[in-house]
């Protein structure tokens, strides 16, 4: 740690002394309350909600606030959002250079009631990507308002432990791995099985926390930004998730170019996916997203995206003007397209919809055995002001049984829990619940401008037979085309979930940069037989998380 401090100090002293404290290039983390505050301002004004492609740069966020500065009736909310952009407290060395070295201490405790049936990271709401490291040492630098750099060193335990029960997958994992790849997973994870646990380092921890979880190197102008780094990304404003890119993954390595204006936005995104078992092929997500404001109250976004898998990638595939699909190179590419629509129906009432297309067979196509793979989501949200700001929303989402699944390339994401090695964790790149899902979500959130935010969530989830551990083909054969047709949930046996959650955060007004956070989640799970109409194997878990964070 002493060596790290000396290195950082030497780097700062050797830099040319030119910049300023506010950087329009800085990306605002998805965890910031700013996004909810800006959405509230636009919803109250009866305007189409701003871009759901996030995170925004500080420059883009400032442009969004300037648009409503003269029309909003909620000046207190506008002032709060503006302060979140500009109050960075970076130390000015000269008019054109500033920096900040900071340390954040996070203390968290976890408890749950069912240590026999809820034993892996997948069984927790507050899981791998949500849990905070014990220490985070952060360095930030700004050159003028056009360049921003930040990185961190995180010290804390990983989610792998010597007492884990790691087993070899004996079935294929979609198109990612075959059973002979010797891929290991946590059949029982010590960090998620123990009745009481914390984020303190304990004997048997496999490694330090994955770091940096958040880093960026950004350049920006008045209407553009170019960013590379690591962190969470999101396309869409679904409560239960989003189909192309979800925010449930916290550490995407990415390169992103964004061009924004009041009426339109264009974004090119490349994700460089990890390779935890050292296979020779690389996996890259290439996403293109265009947004346009149809009127003052309506906004549309269209995306065209592919997952690439192969030993070498053709340079032409990186060309953002080259709109291509898996028809051109089915051996290496799998495509998903989507459309999003945001409408503010009345002041304070907004509608968000998503439709995604993974596969669609036209009536005149010869291959009629391939199943259509579609997904849809609709969300209705209403906000009001009463001793703070409230928002209530209701949502329905569904994904087809073979959505994300192909015989060659899947929209699956594999990462290692131990120095990007085994055991591995599997996620869907887009919708967190994956294919063959049907979800109903209800949300009530309260936002106090002073220091307090609280949110209550209810999710009813129904999962069919197709998971990343089952074949997308009937009879089972992952080398054949996906042919399981129909709507979710498919199969005779359905897994049903009821998830109730209450979470809150309190930012201390008596000590700067001190905050407290907590969650209570109850998960009920059972199986349902379509044939007999009977429910069986009910079990549940009560999960409690308490924590505090201090930055200095």
C-alpha cells in the first residue's frame, strides 16, 4: 500500500499543471440519485424522459438540465441535481488541472434465514455486483473540462472462499461451454450460505476484490464524448431489467462513443467480455443505438447489436456504419435488434416500452423449425410531490424460451470470481432473468431532497424450462437450431418466485460523505405443474443487509 501511495504521488507531481474542477467528460455512476431526479423533472414537465442510455457524461447531464431550467416548477429538485454534477471537490492545481485522491471505507453485514436452500450468489438479491469492497482508494484527474481520468484500487474479499463446494458442470452451458471444458461453479458458496457474514477479510478468502470496478478515461466536447474504462452500463428504464444491456453487471470493460443533442443521440458501444477459462476465442459485443425525439412528449430509440465470437475479428465489423446481422456470418455473429418508446402521457405520468427481436422466421422461409425469439416490456410510472418526491410504477415483461440462445453464440456473460478464474458466474448480458421468463414488477419510491431515499419492490417471476443449463432444442442438442416455440413460461414444470424488497439510504447531514444503507428482502420459491395444476416444494428466505460508507 505504501508503494501504491508513492506511485500515485509521483504521477501527480509529474503531470503538467493545467485543468479545472468541473469536467464535462466525467461519467456519472448509475448509482447516483441524479438519474431519478432528472427523470422526475422531465416527467413533471410533461416532457419525454431523457435518454435511457446511461451513464451520462457530466456535460450531457448539464445539457439536459439546461433544457428545463426556465420551465420547471420544482426549483429545489433542479438545484439538487445541478449540485450533483458540479460539486466534485477536486483540488485545483492550476486553472486547467485538478485532481482528487480519496478513500472510501465500506462496512457491510449480511444475514439470512435459510442456509440450506439459498446457498449461492444466484439466491440473493444483494449479490456479487451489489456488495461493496472494504476499502476503495480512488484517484481522479481533470484537464480543463475536456479530459477526465479515474481509477481505483479496491481491497476486500472476493466471493470465492476455501470452504466453497465447487463442482464441475457436467452439462453444456448454452453455446459458451461444453461439458468437457471442465468449468467449475459454486454448488454451495460459503459467503452466501453462512447465516451471518460481513465484507471484512476472513481466513480462507480466495483473493482481493475484483478491481477496478469503476474506471474511466474520457474525452468530451459540447456534443460528444469518448470513453473507455470499466463499470456498469444500461440501455432502457425497465424496473425488472432491460433486454439488450442491463445494469445488473457492475464491471463491463468497454469502449463507447456518444454524440448527443437535445433532439437526438447516437451511441456506439463495444464490450470486451472476459475469458475465465482461457479458451482461445474472444467475445465482443458490438452495439449501435440511435435515439430521436418525435415530439416534446415522445422519444424513440432503435438499437442493432451483435455478439461476436472467434479467434480474430474482421476490422469491418467495428465500422459503426456497417449494419450487419448473423445472416452475413452466422458462424461468428448473433444479432439482436430492439426498439424503445418513452411517452409522457400527462404531466407526472409516463409510459416506457421495449420490444426486442433475436429471431423471426418469415412465412416464406424454408426453415420452419427455428423458433421465433422475441421479448417485450411495458412500464407505467406516476410521480407526485408530497413532503418529498414519490414515484409508483407497474411493469410487465416477458422473454421467449429461446431468446438469447443460438447454436453458435449466446448473449451470455461468464466471469471468474477468483482473479477472473474459476469458479465462474454466468449472467445474461441483457435481461437479468434471462430467456423463458415472465415478470410482473411493482415499485414505490420516495425521494427526500435532504438526505433520505427509500424504495419498496414487489416482483412476481415465472421461469420456464429453458435456462442456460438446458438445451434450446428438443430433443436436447445445443448444436442444433433453437426450436422450442411458444410463449414463456414453457414446459410442464414452472418455477415461481415472489420477491419482496425494502431498501433505503440515508446521507448524513451532520458528517459530510457519511451514508448508511440497508435492505430487507424476502424470496419465496415453489414449483407449479401445468399438468396437475398443483404447487409443490415451497421454501423461502429472509435476507438482511446493513452497511455504512465514509469517504475522506
